[in-house]
């Protein structure tokens, strides 16, 4: 058997055994470097350094810090109150509130896990009081967190832009409408389930209450405005927008809301660094692996294999979406983007797909993997925060998974959703 094939089989077995993804990719990078014999092992450290020494990648820790600051600064609770004032009058209002709040929170933090953890801590106690079934509550919060990497700012879009050379600013803008669409259809699912099971208490709609809540949420809306308006107008690059939003949120939480004490800032930074410490090593070793895959002409093989299956662009695009859905269910979004994006971008080029639109297809499809077993990171976070078993959350999330898969196909075949603002 070909040595390269043996390596890939061994890596797959390690993944199935539950070995840490950064370890698996690192082993693959080292072994393939030895097999290809194109570079000395010293190249590993050089490539890893160069892959991290990129200005756009600095946006990643900045948006993570922003998310942590709003989580501890009372802004998340304001977002929840505003969301409930808007949709709380509908049957299953807390489910819809969760989705809307997740979308708003995602527009500041850019992280799916932070969205699930923060929104979950606020909404779970209230959903329990209103007799929502625990599995449904946890599944709703987990599904809401999916848009964390689609609605800008997005850590995933930063990684995609770094790995493919596509403008991160354009990717951010392109993610707005697809993210809103996904929030909307998940609200519909939550409404249907809540109506059938008679969940929740309906809160009378009050225009005055909505206006008051909107005013209270001005700090969160201000952060969104800084990020989107700054990027869209060309005032900031995504990295600069991340820095400005982090400073803005720090000022709001320390000086305005006073929910964060100066002595507690180091603890927030440590929390953010832990998240970055999980993602950044994956970026470094994945870049080395990607380099070796290019030497082995794996991307060309993938392109030839997909194009050889059919000459129909519709069928090929469906195959790409299915491949991404499967990959997202088996591996986290970050390594998937860093490994698969360079391989699939030539396929998109052959199909005549705009590179920005294809970036939205990749990220939105991989995002479904956050609520798809066996990885399902959002399911684990929601289970931990709510205390509901992973199995119950997995069963309850199935309707959201199905509707999100349909939305991925819709995004793939409706490029105007991604390109409307570009």
C-alpha cells in the first residue's frame, strides 16, 4: 500500500479514537514532511511561524477578547431583554429570543462557543421557570450558536481569508444576509415546536417596552456599528475593527456599566487566551500539513476526482456541500477550513463560483457541524451549561440540523445572499 495512504488511514484512526485534533494534524505534518523529503524538519518551525505571523490573523484574539468582555460586562443581559421585547409575545417567545439574542451576540463576539455559553447562562434559568423541556432548551441554545461564525465578525472567516487569500472584509459583509436567514428559519422551527408542545408564557407586546430595551442595548448596538460600519466604509480593516471594538467594550464594561473591575481584567484576558491557545496551534500545524498536501498534489487529485464524477455544475456543488457537511460532523471548523479550503477553492473556480460566495458556502456548511454528532462542540457546551445530558440534547437538536442543512443548499444556489452588499 502507498505510504501516503497508510498515513491518512492512521490519522483517521487517531481521530476516531478521540486523540486531540492538534496532535493528529501535527503527527501528520511531521510524517508527511519526512515522506515527501522536500524540506528539512527545520521547515516545520519556519512554516508554523510564518503561518501565524500574519496581520489579518491578529483579528482572532481581538474578537475573542471582545466576546469575553461583553459576556462579563452585563451587555449580554441587555441583548436578551431587547430580544425578548421584540419576539417575546410570540408562542415559544424564549426560544425565539434565544435565536435573536444569539444573532446579536454573534455580531459582536464572532465565536460560536462563546455565544452558546453566554446566552445559555442567561436564558436557561428563565426557560426552566416557564416549563420548557430541558432538551429543547439546550438544543435551541446550541443551534443559535451556529451563527456565531457566520454573522460578522467571524473567526472562521478570518481563517478562511488567511488560508485562501480572499478578502476578510468582503467575507464579513457576505456573511450578513446568510446569517440573518439562518436565524430566521431557526426561529420558525422553535416557534413550530413550542406551539405544538405549548411551551412558554406569552408576554404582551409593548412598543414602549421595545424602545426602552433598544435604548438599554445601545452599547451592544454600538459595538456592532463600530465593527460593521468601520469595515464596510473602509475606515478599519477587520483586524483594526477588532482592536477598536475590544477597547470600546473594555471602556463600556469598566467605566459605563461598571460590571467589570480593573482587578478582574487579567482573569478575562486569561480566559480569552485559553480559547486562542486551542485555535492558534491548530492553525500553525494545519498550515504545515496543507503545504505537504500541496507537494503531494492532493488538491489536484481532489479537484480531478470531483470533476470526474459529473460535468453538471449543480451536482458537483451538491457533492461539495455534502462533503463539507460530513467533514463538519467529524472535525472542528478551524482545521477543516485550513485543510479543505485550499483544496476546494480550485473546484469552485472551475464551477465559476465567486470566491467570496464560496467562502460563505464553506463556513456556513461547516457551521452545521457544531450541532452534529459526534463532534458537535455546541452540543457539549450547551450540555455543560444546562446540565442536560448530551444524548438528550442530540435528539432534540435534530429539527434544527435538518433545517440548517436545507439552508446550506439554499445559500449555495442563491449567490445574491452573499454578494448583495458587495
